[in-house]
């Protein structure tokens, strides 16, 4: 490893009311994977957005391969060989994977797109880097893991050799994460230099050479990953010791709060059931976890319980059949729901934080009178939740949610759902894209919910989370429940076999 591929010297970025980066220096060596670690809102994405030309720094300098550079927009970044895979992919759903890869770099002759050469180059790159894709598949029809491969191929097609990955594993299954780690190693073997933004310490240990830690916009230090423990990195990140192992007393399950009986959900446009005759209970004072590889029916099962998808069979809360009831009825009669997709189902991104915190209760006397919203009460309520859930933003309740980090957006949903009156909390991927400090906080909230006598239905793809938090694990494969196990009696490997469909427990055999 020779000179630096990138040097960001003394970068400061000030937004109205907040210093996002405060005199930060980052040095990426040629041919290394350099991790950028920090809590949500620590300034990681802002720093990388400056390097990619989406923001201009308030002060500081950038050097690319030893030469001072001015990067005013992503085209400048591309010309300097810098590419970025964003946390929320920048893809056109109705285009094919091939069309997305060449978008902005198309070859046109006499006004007609020439895709033959592009197809050949993309297929060669996918072969060379082990990034197999179907060039003719529409983005809307492929998995999230496949979409990420398309984003990586976009960078390679533009011949970028400095690659930024912003929280690349936040939306991937455990298997896809393993694949991505192999791809990153292969990219480095072929001469690329990589900045890897993450807060998942085990992934950083697996793939990174060095790690720079940010906390509240400031640079805390740069360490060699091989010489630094996970505990030391987490303490640098949050400024205190973090409990990586969850401490909880044994559950004391009570009566069933949620009863699902013979529930089926049909896949749109087909005769196949995405959820196939599923029955189970979630009891008061217990965390029941549904584990499984993504796209095995968990999403559809939860949407059916929440009233967001048509289904057959029945759903009962506290003994009342709510199968035919509206979403609002369910939300005001015992059900709280942290959805899987915070942007699609959890938030109105162009509303402010206060408005998002009352989305399911704005019509109650507390927040409205004679058809008018009580803005003073909304602000008071929002400030209480901001304080209690440590939600960080530039303008408090007035902050537009779209401008906030993913972790703070997630905390808004968590605060809103937990503060509403409920007997059942459904939490789908509640820690997706969150740092260890926020993850620890959310796990404690779930356990507090359980200990206060509510039923918690947790849906997670993270095996570590499943084993740590759950009192009881239901495994879902291909639309069916294939196991009902106690986490104390099962290994991660055995759980993986159930999740892949290689094994079924006796009471779930066909």
C-alpha cells in the first residue's frame, strides 16, 4: 500500500442549527478497505456525500491520489474515479438491470440506443467480479441483494476505482451479507480502494483493514482493525461501554394476546399462497420471534395481521376477531406496528417529526379540537418523545423527516408505536440499519414491553438478534411455519437449517 487514494483534510460541514462534520480528517490508502464507523447521525453519510459531490464542505480540503480536487457534483466524482453505493439505492424500478447500469453513460448512434456493447461489457464485469445478474430483469422484480449488485456494477461500468459503500448490509439477508463480504475482498484483490460505512462491528472485523470512528460529527481516531476489539470500537463509537449481550430475566408468558388461525395470503396474480395456512399465538409477557430468510412470507404475514393485505383465516387480538376490521380499528384497539419498510409504511417523509409522531392519533382530543390540530400540544408531546428516545435532529419537532438519518427515523417510529395504547407490539426488523448504541436501546425497549405484560411479535433476519432477544422462535420457510423452538435449546447452525428448509421440526412435518 503506497500513497493515499483519498485524503479529506480538516473537513467541516455546517447545516442550519447543526455541525454535521467538525474538523474531520480521513485518509484512505491505495488498496485497502477503510471502515467509517459511528452512531446514526454521527456524520458518516454527510462526509461521504461531500466526497461524492452531493454537498460542498464549509471548510477543509480533498486530495485524490495526492492532487488537490474540487468535487462540486457526482460527475466530478465519477471523473476522478469515485463511485458510491447509497444506503437507499438510486435505481429506476421500471428499468432493467442493464438499463440502470448504463443510465447516464449510454451510447447513442443516430438517436438510437446502442446496448450491444454495453451488454457485453456488463456481462464481462459480472463474470470477472462474481456479480451474476440477469441483464433483462426489471429492478422491481429482483431481490434487494441483486439490486445491490446492480449498484456495484454501475460503479465498475464507470471504471471507478475508489468505491464508497454506505451501510451496504442494512437491507441484506445473512447469506447476501456473506456474498457481499466476498465481493468486497475480490474488489480489493483487483486493485480497488474501498470506504465501508457501517456500524456492524462484526462486519468491520471481517472485511476492513483500518477504521476511522466519528462521534457527533468529530473524529475520535483511526485504528487498525486487527488490533482493536469489538468492545473497544463500540466504546469509541458511543463514548461509553455498550452491553453487546442482552441481559434479561426469564419470560413469564400469560394469556394469548394475538391468535392467528389458518391464515393464508395469496400471491397477487397467481394461485400460489405466499402465506400457507399459518396458525400460532403470541402471549402476554413473551417475545415471540418469527425467523426466516427474507421473502419466505414473513412480510405478507405481518401485513395481513396489520390489515394491510387481504387474507383468509382469522386474526384475534385479546379474543376479539379483527379479521374484517380496518387498519385504524386495529391501531386503536391494541395493535402497535413497527413496519419493515420505514419509508413506505412507517413515515410521511415530507412531514415534520411532530406530525409523524401523531400519525395514528392526530384525530384524538389530545391533538385536535373542532377539526383543528393543537400544534402546541403536538410540539410538547414530540419534545417529550425526542428526549426519552434520544432522537437527534437539526430543528427538533420541526425537522423534516426526509432530512434525518435512518436510525433517527427508526426511533421516531419506535417512539410513536410504543407510546400509543396497545397490548401487542409487532416489530419487523426494528434494528435494521442501526448502530450498536441504538440497537441496545431498542432491544431494551422490547424487553421492557414484555416485562410490562405486553405481547411482542418480533420479525428478524438477524440470527444474533433472534437468539439474543427471543423467548420463543417460530421459523418460517416458503410460507409455512416449520419449527417452534426455545432459543436455549437450539444452535445458530440448527436454526439456519430450519430457515433454509433443510430441516423441519416434528410438530411441523407435513
